[in-house]
C-alpha cells in the first residue's frame, strides 16, 4: 500500500463522514491527477432522489469539468466503498487509470466482489484496482450508519 493511497483515502473518508452527517449513505470519493485533488464528492442520492447521484459519478463529472475533458487518463479515483456496476461503467468510460477503494460491497461491488469488471473481456480500457485501503474505517462508517437507520425505524 502506498502512502499516497492512505492520504487520499483519508480525504474520501472525511467526505463520507459528511455524507453521514446529512443522512446520506456514507460514501466519499476524491479524484487525483498529477498529485492534486481535482474532484471531491459524496453520495447525494437521498437528497436528490436520483439513482445516479453516487459519489463516483459526481466526482467524475466534477473532474471532467475541471480538466475540460471526459477523458480522465492519468487520474486515480479513491472511494470508500467498492464501486457498483454503474460507477465502474463510468470509470471505464472516463478512462480512469486507477481505482482505490476501502470497503468491499457484498451486495453490489463490481470491482472484485459481486463481479470483477476486469474479468469481462472486450472493453477498451481497464483500470488498475486496489482494494482494502482503510477498509476497517470505511466499513465501520457504513455499519454505524445503517445500524442507526435501523434503530430509527424501530423507535
């Protein structure tokens, strides 16, 4: 594990914590290009009531605006939860070089868990995948959030 991966995942964790504080699923994402954070986002699906308002999608849109290009070649995406199929599709389309994630997603993760996008042959781009960075902190945020949601429903 590279020191930079830990540093940037910490930034994503802070965004995930903010998401939890506004009652969003705590997923945070940063995109880094040439050592600089060019995009920061967190889930906003509950507030927007839009299924596509995932942290990764929002960060990719922000990075594309910043670089004035849909091609995010040379960029690394850090996210606290393993990307879903929609987000992996956007990552491939954007030509993101590397994806670093924290917690695995046993119900929707498409980097390694439910399926591994790199096992599907035929795409013109495959990002490098690094899993388990700050895994315990990322998983703990999600567990705490959903535990408090369940308590709220029974109270």
